[in-house]
C-alpha cells in the first residue's frame, strides 16, 4: 500500500474536525432532542446533551476504524494505526480543558465508560480513551499506545504531527522502550517534583474552616486541596487532604510537567549565564 503520508494525515484530521459537528446534529435531530437556547442554563443543557449524543458515536467510529485496520491493514502499514492514535490524541485534547463543552464531553465519556461491560478504566484520560477504542483485553498493547500518546503530549506534538513523529521516532515499541529506560523510582519523582512547592503561587486562600481541618502535627511539606471547577470560573474546595502518601502521589503525577518547566527555564537562563561568564573572563584578563 502506498500513499502520501501528509495527505493521509490531513484527511484524517479533516475527518476528525467534522465528525463532532455532523454527528451531534444528526443524532440530536434523529432523537428529536434539539434544545432551544434562550438562557445560559439552556446553553449548558444543550452542551451536555450534544456531548452525550456524540461521544458514544465518536468512540464507536474509532472502534470501527480499529477493527478495519486489524482486519485489512495491520500487516501492510502502520499508518492507519497511527491515524487512529492521532484521533485518540485529538479526542483527549478536546476534553483537556475547563471549557464547558470540554467538561460536558468528558462527563459524557465517563458515563460511556461506566456503561460498558466490562467497565472501561484507566488511571489517565489518555489511557482510558485508548482502552475504550482498543479494548481492555490486551493491556500490554493498550499501555504501549497510551505511553506513546502521553509522551507525545509531554513533547507538545501537534495533532497533525502524530503519524510522522511516531514514524520518525522508530514506531510504537521504540518510543515505549525509550520511555521505560528513563523511568524513575517513586522517591526520585517526588524529589524532582518538589520545586513545585516553592514555585509560582496561583492563588492564595485563607479560611477558618480550612485551618480547622489542618493537623499541624502531621503536616509535611504540603497538603492537597480537593476542589471542583465551577461554570462561574470559581474553584470550590471540598476537602483538605494531608495524608503523606496522597501528597507524594500528587507530586509524582506532576513530575513530568515540573521537569519540563525546569528544562525550559534553564535554556532561557543559559544565554545570561554565558554572558556573565564571558564578562567575568574579560575582567580577569584585564586585571592580569
């Protein structure tokens, strides 16, 4: 099988961009469930309804793509597989924000996962999407796909770049092995993520109720404020958690983000450090 990878990738992306709009409207009309939007509450209802109508069809279409690839193209080319992963990646991105539409889509996706038998699970949203599309029977394969897509996200790969980038990196297995070889222990990840505790302050909260919940005798480094993101843009804090294992788990979960931020900061600082070293060398030479 031959073809232009760029054209194929573009066609896949165009298909992805249109599937949500077309299927939302077709499903809504077929079920006679269009919502007349007159108030903000109507808009939220419309968004939730459209997300619920669309997510099942989107996943079903991706499953059909996967089955077609397995039956017809598996031994010929990996390009179709990378195209399916590309769509999974785009679906993850479409749910990865606090936008009302994204939140509604993520809620509808969770309901879809809960309704399946066996129930679709996964510790990461990307993993759950992969498990929904490729099934829960082959955990090793699904895990490899999830690792690749999470790696792509950590490297800020664009959706259109997914097939080409995976190919350039040597394929799924090459990326998986590379990520596994760089895996760090829990202790190392916690230590590497701790700079986040002294980094940028996003918000300051003072509350008598929160203070009353804090046990200073057990306080170590940090606590977790469990909050929900509200449509108003506010964050409602529901729990204060200070169990050490939970805090370590939270630090581990942001390990990759923190290390990437430090890498970017170091690269930005390098020119200034080079300039300072040059000036110091000149001063030493002049003083000699």
